């Protein structure tokens, strides 16, 4: 499946072509953890997204969102390192560089927070499988969560006026 080029629908397929290494390598079962820093992340992203869908109950759309978001990290690493992203690229420095890149692109805090969270979920999954010793995202600050109502929600003054008008 990963060799077909259809893993990531959309415009980044060509950028990721170097990521597509053939069939995803399964995790080893048993007592030997997998600590190969050269392992291509695209294989692990595919396994993680399948896990999210098949074992965690994410919808197909939810798994696709995870895949697309994690693809953005893979593209970032490929662009900046000149090679496919590897397990060893999951470091606080690389993740922070990706966050800085998104901030420079003026992405909304909520978008950056969501993307960081999805990458953190992948890293936590890799820690549970002993592919990473720790979650590199845990060492970083999270973008602030803004609690602002949607623009279509009326403000307090308008709501007070509507209530007063309804009472008459």
C-alpha cells in the first residue's frame, strides 16, 4: 500500500515520493523493542493511523486528518533535511523548528496547537511501543488555547437588548 503513491491524497505526494519505501515494516512482537532511528516515519505514520482507525475507533475522516497533519511534519523534515523523515527526527529541536515554521507562516494558534497535539499522539504511541524513549513534544510549550466565541455568536450587550425586547 505505501508503495502505490496513494497513501497521502493531495498535492504533497510528489514531495513524499522519497518517503514511500515499499511495504510498511510491522512492529516486532515479543520482548525486543524496535529502536531503529533510521526507520522511515511514513511507515510508522501509516501504522499509527491504522491503529487510530481500527483499534481506537477514529472515523475514516479522523484517521485521514491525522494522516494529513502528520504528512505536514514529514514534508517539513524532507524540505529542511533533504531526505525522508526518520524516527530519529522526532526530537524537541525538530518539532520546535516545525512549530516555528508554522508560526512564521502565520497559522492560527488553534491550528498549531492541533497539529502539535496530533504529533504528540504519534510520539506517545511510539513511546508505548518502545520505539522512542520519551515524547519529544512533552518538552515543548503548547500554543495558548484561546477561548473566544465564534464571530456569529452575539455579544453580551446584544443579548441583553434581545432579552429586554422579548420581555416587553
